[in-house]
C-alpha cells in the first residue's frame, strides 16, 4: 500500500491510503511516531467526517 497526501480541502497535512473499502488517514507526529487521524468507510462523507474526527 502506498500513501498519498491528504487533499488540501481537508485542512491538515498528512497522508492516506485505501484498504479494502476504507480510507486510513494518518500523519507523522513530532516525536516521529505515526498517528492515525481517522479511518472512514468509503460511503461516509469524508471531508466533514474527517474534520469532525480531527478537530474534536
């Protein structure tokens, strides 16, 4: 699996990849660890859900 940059309209720097019917959004943390931001099913409205998960 290869990660791609998160689209600019999401308003956060990071990467994502697709696994089966899900999208996994992640970013590298300041200490070098990997942080999973959210995992969304392909049927979910991604932009709004992503913002809800990340900013809450």
